[in-house]
């Protein structure tokens, strides 16, 4: 039987402006904190896609009332006390949901829950969250000693602790901070390098205990807190595909409006500028402490660079689209510090290397690095490996020459309508 696929013809200049769907990270966290709050609050313009709908369903099963109001969510929270679910909680493909939910459920004394997900999520490492939570007193069991889902959690009394992250991870940091809201004493997370700070910004928005001192983030047990409305900015990770598409296709100029420009998310802009990209952006306003603005990209000849390893945690989800840009750059691009990409929705290092070769690009793959020799791609076939960002990134890589994308529906995990928006910008020219 033929596999589902989408054939994209060579695209002429991309022209126009667009708004991308709401930020996935902020949507996950907004749904969680509103579900814990007292009273009702609205989440304006959230992402409504596979991963975040899994979060909405999970918190409905935990007793929160989450209603759709057009493009928005109305959430009536539980006032810190979640209900024991009647069935297994299915996290789908959402690693953020599973890891953060482990932190929240660990302190829900007496509440028992089982968490599972799809085949991809059941392969992803959970020990990095389970081990420090157990040190706080969490009762968590699961496959491979708790290193893989399914995982069973029984809420228990927690005690705060100081914990230094062995590898940079916003998800582990967030899980521990959420557990700290229910723990005795102070919970402190020490980051070796900065990671996404959406959780910290939302703690401030909702008035939750938070102290940040350099690379040390602290919280403590919270009292019940009132719900507050939250406007979700556009997702920079989704915007990145259109920005790079404009850079690659001659004659293109694209503006993405209303997009989140949190500095812990925009390392890609710095790397692309170093490669010679014509990019402009401006921060106009913010909501819940999240910078929001616009970004303009124009077609630019790119050159290869050696990426600063410290920038990778600030662009970890943008590495696939950076690889697409590197495929068209003159010379060699070296991307280090990619160990975390081996354990994402797919082994993204291997998936990137596979698709670059399928498009005629010379690439070397190391344990935690890629070396890409650019100069352009040839028409070919893109294999997404069940990974939304791989599907979208390599659709963009092949856009100037035409490309076949197998199983394009994987893009809907984070961006329903991605291919329609991409075709719309091409058609606008």
C-alpha cells in the first residue's frame, strides 16, 4: 500500500505576513497552572494541536473543567487539589506533559495515577525526572525501574532540596519547581547553562513563590492562588520554518507577527545572522512577562558557521530547521552539543543526517554533533520518523527544488495547517 505523502512543487518567492499558532510550551504550562488555580481563567489563543490537547484531556481527567470558547480555553481550576483519575492518563506524544505532570502529581497526597503515551513517548527517558523527584520523597514506579513509561505515581509528602541539573533541561527544571509548590522547605534548581524560562515567567504571572539568583531558581510550598487570564504568544519554533523558507527561496520576504521573542528561545536568530541572514525583529509588547513582537526575513545568501555550543539549549527545537539552512549555505556548518536531540520525538541527529543525505547533501554524524557541507539540495523524499519538526524542516529544505514529504500529518502535533500556510505564502507571490 502506498504511504501517505505530500508532493511540494518548487516554490517561487514567498511573500506576505502571517501569525503562527500559539506557543506550545506556554500552552502546556498555562493549562496546568490554571487547572491548579482557584476560580476561572481564560487562555487566549493557545495552541490547539496534538500535544496540547493531550494536556487538556489529562487535566480534565484530573478534575479541571476545560472548555473551548472559539479559539480560546476557559479553565475552572481545582485550587491545588487534583482529583484521582478513573483511568490511565494518555500523554500521547507530549514529553512536556508527562515530565511536568510527574512533578505535579508527586505532591498530590493520596492521589494515584498511571501515565502512558504513544510508542515514541514510551521510548523517551524519564529517569532524569523520576530520580530527583524520588529524592524529594515521590513514590513513582515504572518500566525499567522508572526510566520509561508507563509510570505509576502515588502522591506523597515531599521535602524540598537543592538539585543541580546534570544536563540542561527546561522540562526537568519545571517538573522540580512544580513539585516544590507542594514540598516542605525550599526547592532549588541549579542550571549549568540557561534553558527556557517559561515556567519561571508563569510563576510570576500567577503570583507563585519564586526567587531567581543567577543560575539558581528557588520555590517553596504555595497557598491557593487565584486564576488569571493569559494571552499565549505565537510559537517561535513554528515561526522559524517560515523565516528559513524566506531565506532560502530567492526573492522572498516574510513577516511573522505576534510571535514570542523570549531570549531563552531565540538562539536561532543569532546563528542565522552570523550565517549572513537578513533578519529584523522588534519586541512590541509582552503578556505574562513573555516578550512578543514581529520578525522579518528576506532571501539571503548564507555561509557556513561553527555554532557556539552554549546556544544549543536556546534553540534546541530549531536544530532541524538550522540544518535545512546549513544545507543551502556556502561551506561547512558544524553543530555541536546535540546529545539531547538523540532522545527527542525521534533520534533527531540521525533523522537530520538521513534526510540531508536523501536530498543529496554531504553530512557527517557524530555522537553529539553534525558537520554539514552545504551548497544546495536536490529533489528527493523526506522521512519524518514520526517527528513533527523533522517533517516541517525538510519540507522547507526542499522547497526551492520540490520535495515529497511522507506522512505529512505528523506536522499536526505542533502546527495544524502548516502546509496550507506554507502553500499560501508561495501562492501569494
